[in-house]
């Protein structure tokens, strides 16, 4: 019965600032153990010393004493600028989050007006700058099928205009009533 109370009492995560306990480190007076192994700001081993001595050494350097390995015996603490350390950790986590590449589609016809083509070019450029792929369709209806070369000219024009931000992933090819080309960001 007493064992259950000890296990359910909250554990060690209550000493941290937030309830997550996963990425939080104990700093300065939050370190409650009597002796710690200390590493200086330059990475030099200072050895095992009392927590009070370690905190005073960190204060004289104008830095914080941060517990980096709480599970080792004695715990390992490092003298560092804690604010800078947290900023670098956050930056590293944000860098790891990658952009999901999406395939954006643009549909055009051989008789699409010049201004409308320019609007589609601008959209395609924006998609490619944001690291998304662009799939361009030039679709034909009725008698337009007799003039496939007009659609091919339009496709060549689009590719030429986007060559500074895109590379051709799948070259233009005709599939039934349309010409399809896939462009990927450079």
C-alpha cells in the first residue's frame, strides 16, 4: 500500500518548470543533490564538487549551472548560458520539421488568354518557390484536337518561363485529350 503512494506521488517531473519533464533541465538552485560532476563552458572537466561550489563557479563566470545528465551518478552539470542553450534547442527542433511536398495542378487550354496564362505562371512560380511540385495540364476539346501543336507551344512557353525555378521531372507527353508535364523545384 505504501509503495503505491510513493509511485503515484508525481515522480521527479514536478521539480521542472512545466509538467512535460521531457526536455526540461534543472538549473542553479533547482539542483538538489549534494555533489555533482561539473563540465566548464569550454568543455573542460572540472571534476566532482559540491553543488554550492558549482553554482558559485557558474555565477563568477556569469553563466548558469545546468543539469545535463541527471541519471548518472553523480549527475553531470554543465556551466552554460541557459537562455542561449534553450534557443539553440528550439531552433534545432524547428529545423527538423520538414516541408511536405505537394503536387499542385494547373489546367490550361490552347485558347487560354495571355493574361490568364501569366496568372497561372505566377501561381506556378509561387508553388515552386515553396518547394511544391507543379503538374501542368493542357486540355483539348472538340476541334482543338486537330491542333495539338498549339498546346505543345503553350507547354514549351510555360517550361521556358519557369526554367529558372524549376526542373522538368516528367517531360511533356500526350495522354488522350491532354498534354501533361510535371515540374519540380530546383
